[in-house]
C-alpha cells in the first residue's frame, strides 16, 4: 500500500488520538521554542494534522508544513482556518517531491517521520542543503534497533497486510551517525526512555 493511502486511511483516528506522552511532548515543544525567533522561516516535514505547527506558529515568521496525506492536510487546514492562523501554509506533497532553494530555511522540523522513510540519509542531506548555515533540524525519531530489533521481521508483514506503514529499523547511534555524516553537529539529544523516540536538535555546521 502506498504511504499516502495508509495515512489517509488513519487520518481521522490519528487526529482524535491523544498525545502518547504529554510530558515529553511538552518538553520537546519547550526545547524547540528555545531555538525559534520571530523572523524565522520554518519547514515541517510530515506535519500530520498540524498540531505542532499550530503551537509553534506564534513564535516564527512562517511555517511551510507538508505531508504526503491529503486527509491529514485537510484536517490541519480546517484547524488553522477555524483559528484564523495566517502564517502556516499547508501543502500536500511527499518529502521527495518537495523542491526548496538551498540555504533558505532557519529551522526544519521532522517529528515522527525519519523512521518512516525508505532512505533517511537522502532526506537528511536534503534538509542540510535547504537550511541556512547554523540552521536547525529538530527531530523526534523511533529508533527500534535499540529496543525492538524483531520489528525488522514483523514490520514488513504488517506493511504487507496494510496494518502498518513502512517502518525502518535503526539505532540511535545509526541516526546520530547519519546526521553527523551529513554535516550536522548534535546540539541537544534527549530520550525519555529506551523504548521512546529520541529527540535531537542538530545544527548545520557553518
Ligand atoms: C507518525 S505521523 C507524525 C505526524 C506528526 N509529525 C506528529 O508528530 O504527530 C507521520 C506523518 O508523516 C507523513 N508522511 C509519511 N511519509 C511521508 C513522506 N514521504 N513525505 C511527507 N509526509 C510523509 C504521514 O502522512 C503522517 O502524517
């Protein structure tokens, strides 16, 4: 099943689902906002129903928030319309198809997305190109290679039956290596528990 179809199918349920770990989510928002400035241009990859973009919008100039699922984007757009938020642009596109000029963004957000991509290195390199020198890439990523290695076997079965999206299995170290190999330095790293996503703020080395 195509990724867009999988996420379209679950968009309504995803929108209603409460955040799994509210305390960790709040901490990630606070840490992220420590990097935001009112003149900043932000891109969010895989924005889902737009909740995080809406929270950060008052602290920056503009957020372009993209998602491969038209249903996720429709829910997100309804939310900003209802709240008259005018500095977020939602766009239905895949990360691969997104075209942005180099050295133009201050911050890129990639929350619960890098493990869902066929090739995270390609996306990390693309983000590095799009960011200005010293720009920031904020990620939160499930690294199942540390806690659920068996997912390498059950993941493809779940995907085959349309029960799961593509999920790549890698460790925190492998993720950190992908970021540093692409030219990022790790500015902040936090993982609430081994079984939870690792939150990393990576800076494009000038
Ligand atoms: C687990 S959800 C995370 C949503 C949101 N970032 C959050 O933290 O709640 C993953 C999102 O990424 C989107 N997505 C998956 N693959 C994508 C791709 N290749 N390009 C753009 N969006 C993608 C899905 O449609 C889905 O909305």
